[in-house]
C-alpha cells in the first residue's frame, strides 16, 4: 500500500511558491529488498529508489528525471490479486526512461495493456519551461487517462481522491502545511514529513473495509492510518519532492534501515531541471 498527496500549481504567482509539492509514503513488507533513492548509474538523469525483489528488479514506486519527467504508482486494494501478474513498478521506470511519449500518451498506451497487471493507479507528469502537465490513470476506474487541473490531490489504494478517512484527514493536514507561506524550504519538508508519519487510526471506515474484503480486521485497521504500522509490514519510505518556480528540485527521502522502525536514514538531492 502507499499514499500520495500533491499540490499542482503550474504557474505559481509568487517566486517563493512551488509548481509541485508532493509527499508520499511507500508501504511494503519490511524485508522486501530495495535500494534507497539515488541517481541511476554514473551521471544518470533519473532519480528514484529501486525494487530489488527477484523478477521485479529495476521497478520503482516513485521517481523523477532531470528532464522534468515524474511518475508515481500505488497499488489498488483488492482481496485476491493475481500472483502471476506483471510487476507494476516497471510502469514507473519505463516512463522515466521513455524519451518519445508525453505523459498522457504514455498512459493511453498503458491503458490498452492494463489487464496484464493487478490493480494500480499511475501518475505521470512533465515539468517543462513552456508547460507543466500532470496526468492520472487507474486500471480499476475510467478507461481513459485524465489531465489533472491545478489543485490539491490525494491518492492511496483506491481511485484518485476516493474519500477514505485516512485520505480526507491527511489531505486536510497536507493542505494546511502547503498553504503556510511562512515556511522555509527545509521547514516545509519537515512539516510534510510530519504529515506522512501520522500513525493515528482513522476507523471505522466502511469504504476502506468494503474494498479490503478478504483482509483481517486488524490489517484493515492498520491500513486506516497515513503511516501504517503492522507486524513485518508498513510505511518504510517517506518522500518529499518540491519543484519551485525556477525549476529547482528538492528531493528528500527518509527510509527505514534493517527492518527496524526505530532506525531511519535521510537523503536529500537538489538539482535544476534541464530544458
């Protein structure tokens, strides 16, 4: 499971404002092998964590490139996923590497082959000097991708802006933080990490419970928090991405070490988008 909050403001009125503010959690089994965020290879333009699970090596859940391409994916909560389905993380990696298709065309292509995957939600975006574009497609929803208008959005393991209690609570918290004009860049990152690490349960939630048919009640209760804590499973990576009016990117990742919820490492990367 995962959760994403984002504010998209392609033409911010103030030089201190941001074209994109994104805060995301990756929820996964603590022992699933993965690589912390870094640029791929020597002098590579793509920055992300990487899945190292056997057969799914090279997929990712969230990444950005110096050319302004960004993508993020969440799974769709369903009771009996197909164990032989294609790895969804490649949908993000393939987009970040694709030099030909724009973010909407890529989602159109994905929509024609979405049946080979378990349920997913995919956000693709391009941040360019002439125009910023953010698109969304979920293979358990509308057959057509959509362009997102400027605004604040929330996404977890149902369709975009599904009113799960955790999403409503988290979106309120996120919105209050991103609307605080007094915060420095570092202050904003720290406040957003606070949003992502809220372990309060949002129960009962009939919408979440009905979609999670087949899961134990204790698991469903754990999944009702923005920051999930369950034996051997939960939130193990927080990521905050800021893109300012000048195209400067701040990428901050806080990731769990050695399957230990008390041990974390934080990395930060700064770069300017290439035109």
